[in-house]
């Protein structure tokens, strides 16, 4: 039997404490690398073999690199796995996921280079929900039973193992809701800490208005190209489910 040429391709994962997240700026331009967050850990995957042994990674503090083998994570040259792979993570391109900073004018201290970190804060005002993020495993049996007239009002796309539905009225499915503000999709109950940040972000990252800027509570953003959105139907959902080989 011929040997699968992909057998020799190694897949690397890595972790770094969330407290050291700022050090990832050294590799921010690695567009092939994906990143996802847990409470205290930042996970990364998608390194090439050259990147995996690069000095840029080796100098990152408390950075742990793993090789993925049959669903298990091994440290370099180790015979015993260190961890199982994490499931249910929301992966984002590294260059899009790092927190954004903007220079701001200071009318009192000209010449001082100040930056404002993009943060979200909780708000009391209720906003109408415009989008719903659902784990596929929790909705795949329910969505095929929904009436066609409800589905056809939705645009959707996949984000890792989640489905994001955009449109109103929202589907009656379990998940996290988001509201729309100036082309942003913000988690329900959150808004930008600084009111003028919304338009600044749009001008810098979505000047052509061809995307949704999709945010989580921690202030990280995913750029969702509107061309990747599809009209929701049972057939489009089943085809996507089959292509992703969900169980």
C-alpha cells in the first residue's frame, strides 16, 4: 500500500499564559497561526516546522510547544503525552486576535504618544439581538426541524465548531447572542468602553464595509468577510455538516 505523503507532516500546538499575551506581538505577522483563549491560557496552532524551531518562539516566556499525535499533545522528544487536545475552542487568526491599540490625540500634552487599549464594558441598556453563536453539537438535530420561513431570514457561516446566525428574528436555539452597532457584532450586555471607539475601529479595519467585526467579552475581534455568509437552509446546513464530518 502506498504511504500517505501527509504522514510526515507534523502538526504543532502551543500554549502561553494569558498574562504573557503581549509577547505574542513578536509573531503577530504569522498569518497561518490560529489562536484561541481559555480563562488563563492562550492556545495556538498551525505553525510550520520552521516556525516551530524559530528563535521568535523560543524567546517567549513560559511558552510550551507540543506536537499533535492522534489527538494527544506531546512535548518535544517525549514518549508520553502531556495533554489531550482542547475541544470547543473558538479559533481566530493570530493577527486578528491580538488586542488592538490606537494612538489618540491629547489636547493638553502635544507630542506624547498615548495609546488606548480596546476594552468592552458591561452595560445595563438592553439592545435588540442581531446574531446568535451556537455550538454545532447542540443544534444539529434541532435546526433541520425548524420551518423554512424562519431559516430563510438568516445568513450564516461557520467559526470553528460553532455556527453564527445573523438576522432577525433570531432562531430559538441555545447559544450566545450579539447586538449590532456600526458594523460591529458585540456580545449582549457589552459595549465599547469609549463611545467613539466604534467608528474609529470601522474606519481602520472595515473602511469598505465588507465585513462584520465580531467581538468577544475580552476585547478581541474576528474579521468576518460578508462574502463568506450564506443563506441558511436545511440543505446548506447538511452539506456543511457533512464536509466538517461532525458526529
